[in-house]
C-alpha cells in the first residue's frame, strides 16, 4: 500500500472510531466555526460536526515550507500534511481555509537547523514532538522525539550543536509509521 493511501486509511479509521453522536447531540468531532465545506450537516449553529475533506495542499506548498524551514520533509510527513483537511486534536488542525497555518506554527529554528522537524506537541505537558530528518530513515521515516519546550529557551540557537540538543530529546517512536499506527490505528 502506498504511503498516502495508508495515511488516508488511518485518518478515516480514527475519524470513524469517534464519530458517534450522543443522545444529547454531541460528538467528539464537534467544534465552533467549521467552514461550510467541512460541515457534515449545515444546521446554522455555531458548533458543527466536521468531516474529513481531501486536502488541497500541493507539492509546491510543501516545497515552499521545506525551503522556509531549511529541511526536506520525509515522505511520510509529506503525505501526513497533504492527505486531508481535518480538526484532529492530536496534531495541528488543517482547515480548508488555512491548511498549513497551524503546521507552520510548529516551526522552531533551532530544531530545524539541527535536523529535527517539529510536527506536533503534547499540550498537557508542553512537549514538542519532532521527526529526525537528518538520519537515513527506515521504511517508516525518521525517529520521533520529544523535547520540553522550555529547554529550547535555554539553548543558544547559534552555538548549540546537534549532540548537545540530542541530550535533551527523548525517543518516543523508532519511526513516523510507528507513531502514526499508535496514534491513529491502535485498537
């Protein structure tokens, strides 16, 4: 199965797992101000259930971000940010009206300059999760690490080398596929 199809299947599986509407009319996938094209049903209410919409993020959009960040995105991550528009809470939201704005908010110059691509955060504990894009990644892409965001304030952006930065990183997953499977496909 191709990577994009795998990501698509994972997003759909995860979305369908939590799409039930309670007797009170609530659903995990409800949120305010959903663009019309992402609404399951347009009821005119402030809160709506959103749906997955095929992404309009282009290869050119991704190349521009790579140039801006100074890193090449792994194939798994490229598919991850360009398969569907969504409002998942585990990763930066990608609505149709601003699909890469929240992804761009993850940028960190120190991490990127040292070969780590920040892609999400643990909002409960303030940890940034990043992909090691400097190693020769295996089938599932580079290893996934986390770092306390406050540590980054103490590191000199120009003088901190990769080895010093790596001392502050905690390995979470051996590759992006393992992260994806655990987050979107686990039972």
